[in-house]
C-alpha cells in the first residue's frame, strides 16, 4: 500500500471518529447549522473507506435493514447512494418512486415520517437516527457506525504494516 492510500485511510478514520464523538448527531443539535455539513463529511469519508476496504480485499456487505433494490444490495451500495445524494443535488437519489422529492429527512428514534400508498419513510428503532434520501433510509448506528467499525477493523492492520 502506498503512502497516500495509508494517509487517506488514517485521515478518514480519524475524521469519522471525531465527527461521531463531537455530539453533533444528538437530537438537541438537529437544527445546528453544521448538522448537515457534519453528516455530509461523515458520508464522504465513509464512502472512501468502503471503497478502499473493498479494493484491499474486504467488501463491507451486510444488508441488515437495507432496503434492497436493483442497485442497492448491501450497506456499501447504500452508503454510495446516500453520499451521491448529498454531493449531487440534482441526483435522482432524492426522489421517491412516485416522483416526489424527499431529501435529508431525519428521524430521531422510532417514528413514521411520511406514508404514500405502500411507501413509508419510517424508523423502526427508538435508539437510532435515520436519515432519508428519496426511497432510502440510512441509520446512524446500524449502518454508518457498524460499517465504519468493520472497515476500520479491516484497514487499520493493513495501514500499520
């Protein structure tokens, strides 16, 4: 592994650790001016780790609570979908199947945010935060933190060698 790849991995891990520890993702900070910016930075760094983890031999591929579609089969796909939505305002990832735009809707705890016919944006867990983009939702703990921890466990030993 070259120096730049090692540096990128270490930098992404450090930054994600900082963002998760700073308290910005608490309900009391939901209207903080940097709440969205922190989530964007978190997903950009996480997507980079997902890419590097797969490139270096281990795809983070759990599918628990991932709404599977033709394009989204696991958490790595979901993270890319959300990162693309965050970075590209004109992305189709902001749209629900029925043509409605729904982006960066956030639910703290268990709740139903939106229901249209058979489609529903809802969080099943009282102890998590769910961020919605179009027809997809990503949980902070169950998806983001778990994927981060799995990638970190795979990548850190490679960086330290």
